[in-house]
C-alpha cells in the first residue's frame, strides 16, 4: 500500500495566477501612461484642406507624445517581468 494521500479535485481548489496584484496595478499605470501619450498626439489638423497648419510639427506631438507612449510600454513590460520577492 502507498502512504501517499490521493488528491481529489475538491481538495486542490487554490488558484495560482501567473501575475500578482502589484503586477496588474503596474500594468494599469502603464496603460494609463500610453493613453496619455496618445492624447498628447491629438489635434493639430486644419479644418480647410487648402491651409497648412504648422501646429502639426509642435514639440508636444513630435517629441513628447512618442516618448510618453514608449515609457508607458516600458512600464507594462516591467510589470509583466517583475517578480515579488
């Protein structure tokens, strides 16, 4: 006879998740940063197609918004890889 206990499906009901709650919080923060970056890109268009608007090439749309989006993706990447000690 075996001395090991048999495990029934009802005994092992503990769920193991791949990520912890702090990982999900960091992912939500990263998603928020990405959304802010895309919101910074909005605008700058012209109502009249015959008129060119120089606002398309502003610092906010060309430099700040893409850096913000990339920072948000970096936070999401970090949140996926981070393990709690």
